[in-house]
C-alpha cells in the first residue's frame, strides 16, 4: 500500500501506473457507457453526475491514495474539487485522462464502443451553432440567437471548467451503458484486496 502523503495535483500515465501497482485506487468518473467502452483494468466507475450523492461515503471508505480518471482530465479535476471539499486529501488526477493513458501504451480493457462525452458535446454544440447560423441567414433571423447562446455556453464552460451540456448528455440512456451500482463500488473500495476480477462498476 502506498502512503497517504500529499500527492501532486496531477500525474503522468507512467506515475499513475506505478501508484496503481503500489496500491492506489483508480476511480473513473466518466459515464457507465464510456467506462464500458474502454477503461483501465482494476479501476472503479463512479460517474461524476452521481459523485455528489456519495462523496462522503467515498471519503469514509477510501484509506489510501486515489487517482481520478476521465476522458481528458477535465471531469476528474471537478471530482477532485468535490472530494477535497469533504475531506479526502490524498488525491491526484491522471494527466490527459484515459486518452493519454492509452496513447502512452498502458493497458486498457475494451467493451462495446460508444462515443465519449466530450465528442458528443462537440457534435451537439456544433450542430446547434450551425443550425442557428444557417437558420438565421436563410429562414428566420432570430434563429441566429441559438448560435449566440451556444457560444456563450462554451465561454462559460471554459471560464468555470464545467459543462452543463455534458451534464445533461450524461443522463441520456445512451450514456448509461451497463448498470453501475455506486453503493456496491464503495463497498468494494473499502474491502479491496487487489483482486482484479470483474464486478459491478469495476473491471
């Protein structure tokens, strides 16, 4: 087991791998569908949109270092802030998310492939902006406000490092994938002995 000393704000895939090998828990805060598509073997799935309901339980269940994982690092940083607010300090974020992990040649487990949440946000935001611009020019001028609204939303997302559209899309059936029982995941976190077997919410 690694010590509970203060960890850096973020770590490289190689450092995250070493921490994992020495007993750190990896908590993946992506949607169940994203987790099912590809995840780090041995990691636990606690979706960001459910984290606020269980963060105190997580704090009580985890007694060692935690590496937070998402697609690119943005959602993991949000999870980091949320968990630190309730007293969990031995945290770090995987730099570049699972995308960087895979690019560096680290092991991943794959399942049914679905679009990442970040890709879905780009598609929806682009479609809305395009529809507003073209509709405003060719159909009805006030439709251009759609593009302005999307642009303002993206600016807000950049300033606050949050994304309301992503939070809404995460709740769609497409992004739910296999059942994720966060309560069971928390129980496993508190009793984990390094077993790599596949369980609900973990693989």
